């Protein structure tokens, strides 16, 4: 119900990226829980079915990706370079900016996998000594910010190609960015879904590897 309210406002704003339906629904649910005094545990017991459906919904993204397999194969080199460059940039920029802000090392570790989908990010965080629950919050915030401001950044850079725009959304802001791309253009949505999956795989390999090679 909260998401339907957010989606209604999003459409009434003529798809203004700042009126993000995910952000609105999170604020509504959180406000209701705080106002009514309902604990998160009690809320989640009733939301387990929706949480379970997240898995099949994510896997279902393979269908539109498969339909564009020829275009994906054609762009394979560009996809690979963008994937590695984007994943490394997200990891190192997060780490060094957080260090510059003198954040606690455990918080930094919790932030490093923020650009991939939450279940994978939480797993990576736990592996490297972060706090998975904090990682989940940071990951969701990353998705909302990326989905809200990504359009402005891509327009500013004059990137018009929908495959590039979609891949950028999926790579930088995972599921929330993918939903944003899907709502605007089918091709962008397909490449965002592709980036969502590939970035999860790449980051789950790169971060543990970096921890073995570099003394973070």
C-alpha cells in the first residue's frame, strides 16, 4: 500500500526522479511503525512473504536479459570494461572517502559493498568484518540516491545511449536503479538488470581478493 502511494505520487510528478517511490514507501512504513510503536521484528514477521518474493522477482529479470542476448554479446567488451572499472571505482572511492572522513574501520568495511544488491552486500560485509545490518541501510540509501540523481548526472554528461544509461543505473544503484531504468525505457531496464547481476558477482570476487592483496 505504501509503495502504491509512492508510485502514484511518482506518476503525478511526471516521473520526476526526486519523487522516488521506494524512498516514499520506506518513509511511510517507518513513520507508521514509529507512530504505532510496532517493533521491526513484529512488522517483519508479517512481511516475510513479500521478502521471499524478492528472490523470484530478481531471478525473473533473466527473461528480458535473455531476449536481448544478441545485443549483449555484441557489447560484451564494453560491458566487461565498464563492469570492472565501475566496481573498482565504487569500492576504492568509498574506502578512501570514508578514510578521509575518519570513520571507524568497521563502518568503512560496512560501506564498501554498498553498490551491489543488499543480500550480496550484506554477505560481503559479514565476510570482511563489517556490520551487515548497517550495510543494508547504506545499500538502500545508495540505491535511492543513485536512482534519484542518476538521470541528472547522465544528462549532464550528455549520455543518451539507453544501453549505457541502463548499465550505469544497475551498476551504481542496484535494484532501485534498475526499477528506475525499467520505468523509463525497456532497453535501459534490461541493461540495468544485467549490471545488477554482474556487479554482484564481480564485487563478491573483487573485495575479498583485494583484502588478500592489499592491507586495507
